[in-house]
């Protein structure tokens, strides 16, 4: 039985990939334990990087109550701001807005930013400032809720 000794991990740089593959060839793949340990190294490296990124994320809920007479205008401005932010700001990872079925003037926005710097850049952006100034008389109340993510998952559109 022939065992493939070259492994490919697209998220590793070329220098590490070459070192890793050489290490596999030198040590011989007859030792199952070595294979298991060697194969887990990139996973552990990737996991650490992913865990650090997750730790830095800012996840917040914005709970708003909108003036019923201005609800449609507000939703138009909100949609424009969300679409622009996600499209042009790399640190804006998610902006999802929903209204309550039985109380459509109550809107909740799930906001996820890569880190604190991304959030600061977002609230200083021209499109966000336009949204804030354009909706200041439409928003009757705003509550920002800091959260600790328990489980975040989504599929691409």
C-alpha cells in the first residue's frame, strides 16, 4: 500500500508547506502516531489563528424603536447604510436587521465587526454618519447591547 507523503494545506505559506512535506518524507510514514501528530499541526495552527480572530470580534445588538409615521423612510435609509457598509468596509462582517412581526416599529440589528478598530472605522464612515443624521428624528429609542457570542454560523447568500 502506497501512502501519499505530500500534503496540501492552502492556508499555509509555501515555506512551511515545503518544510512540513520534507519532514514527512524524512521520518517515514510507517509510524501511525507520527502521522497523526504531524497531520494535526496545521489544524492546530489554523485553529489558534481562527480562535484569536473570533476573540477580537465585536458582536452587538442594536434595538431601535422607530416613529411609525416614518417607518418606511427609515427602512429605506437603513437598507442603504447596511448594503454600503458591508460592501465597502472589510471590517464590517455582518449587519442583519429584522423587525418584530407584531410590532414592525421595533427593529433589531445584529452587528458583527472584525475588531474594535473596524467598529470605530464604521461609526466614522461617511455613509454611517449620513444614516445617523438622516434618521435622528425617526428613531424614538436606541439600546446598544454588548454580547458574548455562543454560536455564530451562516451560509453564503
